[in-house]
C-alpha cells in the first residue's frame, strides 16, 4: 500500500474510501466519473475522425462539382 501522501493511491485504497461515502456522495462521485468517461470517449472519437487528408478547398471543389452535375441533370429533364 502506498503512503497517504502519494497523489496516486492504489485502487484498493480508493475503493475503501468510496465505501465510506454516504449514498449522496457516491451518487455525486458517480456523476463526476461519468462526465470524465464521456470526455475521454469524445476525445477518442475526435482523434479517430480527425484527418489532414481533406482541406476545406477539396470539400468545396467536390461540392461544387456534385452541385453542377445535379443542376445539369435537372436542366436536361
């Protein structure tokens, strides 16, 4: 077991402390942990979807091309 001055106590120590909390304190702790977990998951998703392969110019060019194609088809009908 680590000392009480250790900023990163072992899981067993944290669990023992959590068991001492009141029901309301456990609910608050649970909500805080949920917020942190959601933040971690969101950050992971952002990293997964982040890409440097497409620039805004590439997207604009592709959009204009598709729009021109659609406009050309609607004009011929």
